[in-house]
C-alpha cells in the first residue's frame, strides 16, 4: 500500500460521486491531472480497473462499485477517529481526587462533582468526604489532589484558592420557639437549649456582630452533634436552637420548617478554600475543576431571604 493511499481513495470516491474527474478536482481544490494520477495509481496498486472512462461520462466497474463502498467505510472511520482524537485534545481527560468536609461534601460537593463530570465526561473525579482528618491541610497526606476546607492554615507551602463564602444563620423549629420563646438578642441564647458542635465554633462560644458591636455568647445544650447534617435533623425535630451554615438549611427556612433568628446580628462568614500543592501532575484538569467550583459557589442559592 502506497503512502498516499488515503489521498488516492478520497480522490476515487469524489470521482465516483461526481462522475467527473474535473468536478472532483474542483471539489478538492487541485488539478484534474493530479486527481487522474491518483486514481490511476490506485488502479495500478490494485491491479484492476475500477473506473470506466468515456468521452461523455465516468462510471464504475463492478469491482469499482465494491471498492467504492469499502473506501467509504475506511474514510468514515478515519474521519471519526480524527474527530475523537481532537475531542480528547480539546477536552482534557484523567482522574482527580477531591476531599471535602462531611456536611458540605454530602450536600454540595456531590452535586458539584456530578455536574462537572457531565460537562467533562473524560474526567473522572473521586470525592472523599469526612471530618476525621489530621490537622494537615496537605491533600497528599490523604492520597488526594485537592482539599476543600473552610479554615486557613497559619503557615503553609500549599497553594490556596478561594472558591466562595459560607455564611451562617441562627435558627430553630417553630415548635421549639412556641414552647421556649424566641430570643431577640444574642445574650438571651444562654437561657435556651442550643446545639453545640466542636466545629467551627468550639466550646459553645458564638460570636456576633450587631448594632452594639461584637458580642460573644456562651451557649449550651443537652446534645452535641458532630456535624451540620446531624444538627439539621435535630433542630428540625425541635431539639433547640442551632447555628448552621446557610447551605445546610436555606431550603428549610424558605419552606418554613425552620425560622431564622437574630437577623439584626451576623456571624463572621468563612471562606470556602481549595488547598493543593504547587506542582501538579494534571494542572489543567485541576484548574478546570477549581474554576468550575468557583463559578458554581459564587452563584449558589444559599441565601435565606
């Protein structure tokens, strides 16, 4: 088989379709003589005549008709493979491993990862969620490429990219408030059953900013859930008052299942950050993913208004 066999096959197919060497040459943007030589070379290599030439028209021999169908299949396969290779080049492929906190990972990162992989089917993302980590922010210690967290290390060689903000809301179930009353100032929380967790406001210290400035309130309660998802279920059941991230309870508040409290006071927002080493094996995939998360979290409907 000659090095130019695909060119020869393409010329033959165009001649057969147009029933003209001149029309085929015009379609290819080359001379009629070049098209003629390509078809002649093809016949010489095959050792059979595949084109019948007359002064008025060009037709195919019986063998030519069979070979025409063969050429169509081969050329279609070549073009399809070229399109597939171009797609792989234009759409990077590979694997990415991501770690995220338990509640945020389950309620938000799962949806984000699924949506990202639908847009980029050549990229496979493994999502690991949990809260029982070491103090290290380095994802390599956990076998991951990137770590999503809400707090910043004091000193780290890792790269940090801010993806968005996480706000907080004090809330309770209507049934609890009907029974225990509704606090109108942070100081009144000391008289209520509050759900306290060690993260991120440890030892029951809730810090507010309001009309009178900053205020820290010590709160306590009979239950201490370990994560926001557990706390959400407990506060929905009337266990007390909770300080929860808005992504966790925004829908409950919109539907009236929970009531926001102390709306004249605010708790400091936290940054949603991605931590990753300076050198990556697949930097393009990682940057694509982080850019996607940044756009998603900036427009996330976590508000409670």
